[in-house]
C-alpha cells in the first residue's frame, strides 16, 4: 500500500526537524521509514518534498527535487 502524501510529508518534516537547520538527509531515509520496499516510493517522496518548505541540494547547489537527476539532500532552509 502506498503511503499518503500526508504520511510522506510527516516523515520528511520529522527527519528535517530531527537534524535541525544546517543538516541534511537523503530522501531515501524517509522512504525507508515508510516501507521495506522503499525504492518505488522515491518519486512520491521527491514530489511531496517539492511542496514543503524544505531546501533541496545536490553537491552543495540548490536544485528542484522534481527535476534533479541523481542523489539529492533535503533539509530545513537556513
């Protein structure tokens, strides 16, 4: 069963607040908390992350989580 957008958002925001400002996490951490079969959730996790007040980065540069290719990091905006 695919988790709801609200469930995904809750996990993303919880991870962000656990880390605090200036720290980041991989979106896969959220997906892994939501399901043992987490890989199929990655597109949904990125989609929901794009709607939240989270900063997405790749190699230190700000990116759009919907269009970035490869691994990204998410965190609270500084």
